[in-house]
C-alpha cells in the first residue's frame, strides 16, 4: 500500500531566483531540507535532472550531501554552477541525454520537472521544438527521461518528484495522475506526501511529493 502523509512547511524562498528568471518555478529550500533529512545522510549523492535555479543542489551542499544536476538552459546552468562548490557535477544538457555523461549511482533522485497544461502545444521538455509539440509527446518524453534516470539508481534509491495538478481558468490538467501513469513502466510508487504551505503563497496552498522506487 502507498504510504500517504500530510506535512506543513513554510512557503519561504530563502534564495531569490536570478534576475533573468522569476521566483515562479522555484521550490522552497525547507522542502528539500525535509526530504534530505528523511532520505539521506552526510556524504550521499543527490541528483536533480531538472535543476532550474539549483535549490536542491544548494541545500544538498549546505547539508554536506554531494549534489549532481542537469539543466538545459545555459544561463541557469551558469548561474547555478558558478555558486556550487561541486560545480563540475553540473551538466548543461537535455536530461534525455544523461547517458552521455559519466554520472555515478545516486542515493536520492529529487526533482520538480517543467509543467505543461494539456490544452497547450509548447513542450517545455524540448524547448518548444515543434517535432515534440503537444501534451501526449510531453508525457511520452517524461517517461523516456525518467526511464534513463533508472540507470543512476541503486536498488533502494528513492525517486522523489514534486508535482501539482494545474487549474487554469476552465482548463484542468491532472498532471499528478498523468505523470504517475507514464512512470508506471519503470517505477513503483511507494509514497505520497502532501505539503501544506504554512504562510501559503496566494492560490497555491499545497504541493505533492511522490516517491517511487525502480522496478
Ligand atoms: C520547475 S523548474 C525546476 C525548479 C527548481 N526545483 C528550483 O527550485 O529552482 C524545471 C527546470 O527544468 C529545466 N528543463 C526543462 N526541460 C529540460 C530538459 N529536457 N533537460 C534538462 N532540464 C530541463 C527548465 O529549464 C527549468 O529550469
């Protein structure tokens, strides 16, 4: 049976996103502190395939874990890598190509992937490349990328993904269900943590962390 929990974490961004990006897609540092405290120990290797503004990696270093990450936007990559002690562990490339790099087996994989609404065409995983336009291709690509991620997992390495369903006007995107479905081929879901933000961001009272292990 999937283990389900409700926890409370403050919505506080301790480190602002860089000026060329908004804070919109950043996750709070405390969310990573909580997951690292409960799933890793000092010296463990942590990988984030969609690093963004590097929150997971900065917290990993702060807690004496060893961060690894991929981010395909060069500007974000440089901003993050330039502030990391372990900057050589950052790769600037599409996470779908992670096999090209000599990354070690990890003790924890944690990430918040780019979100897509199902009525839109722009696939954020592929920089809007029209060859991969549409929600179905986005989901298929998500399954492909996380399939590659299994190569970096030991038998007991948890994969933790932050996800939200999206309501935009009349359009609802059941992203949590849809991404869980495409991961089903390579992973078994083992947990679900609902985070209720204390001091919530307007219109964003909750988020979800899903935990998987590889099949
Ligand atoms: C939701 S953001 C991650 C935010 C991060 N948790 C933080 O706190 O800053 C997702 C990131 O994935 C990156 N991205 C999108 N597609 C990618 C791909 N195919 N490979 C690697 N990175 C990708 C985006 O540029 C974006 O920075």
